[in-house]
């Protein structure tokens, strides 16, 4: 049985150049959990620790139906409820929506079934906060950021300049796809896709 591996099969979605570019993305399915607080803080980590067991619970249901898939990379949408630049707002005030993409064949029914099974088995009640959503970002500006997360602001400023030069404005939330595991990767080698929906 061949595994459905979205990262390998949808290279358009899971790759970016180190040079700014404009791309278009269709409607896709995701597991979603919303929260607030600093990246890798207590609330953030609790959300991740709920998302992955559910993703694997869904995977196991489909594996029994010979539709196995590889659980894709973690992603995050970020925003602040302020007129200030996000970097001027305390990290404790940052809002996020963490995502794990699901294959097109995953249904809401199987999502609900997996929720019940995983909560009963592992007792992670935060799983109740996870939703199953279809998200369409459409036209986006994106770039591959290589280096520690702390150096992202410079890359984001370059994205804003690129948008101004191309007469584009934001049309959605700042989006990050975490291609590297920061626990296993040297900071200067961490790869993150930075994506901004525009119009």
C-alpha cells in the first residue's frame, strides 16, 4: 500500500524559492486550533500536542481502509488585534491558528470519529477545540526563509516592500509553514515558508 504524501505530491504548496514570488493556492482541508500566546509557549505547545494525536488518529482510520497518508508539516497563521506592527506587540498578545493539512479524501465524519477515539484513548480533552476547515488563500506572495525565527522580521519587511512595488495589499493572515524541526536543526539552517495572501 503506497502512502499518500502531500509534501512530496504537492510540491507547489510545500516549496518556495529564496526569491519573492507570487503563487495561487486552491481550497484545501486542514485540522485547525486557535489560541493566543508566544510561539512555543505553554498554550502553543498544548495546541500542538492536541493536533498531532488527532492527525495520527485520522491517519489510522484511513490506513485500515488502505488509504494511508503521511502526516504533513505544522503550519501557523499569525495576527495581532492592534493597529501596531506585530513586532511592537508583546509576544504574549500574539494570536495564532495552527494547522495540519489533510488529504482531500478526509471527511468531516471521519474527523469526528477520530476525535472521539483519540480523546477516549489518550484523554487529551484539548482535542475538542480542534476544528476541520476548508481554507482558500488564493493569490499569495511567498518566500523561503532560511535561518532562525528571530531573523524573520527582515524577510517580512522585504515581502511588504515587494507587495508595495507590485501594488498588492494584504488579503488574509500571515502564514508560516515549518519545514524544519527546530529541535533537530541548527538555527541557521531552519527552513520556513513565509506566505501572505494578497489582492
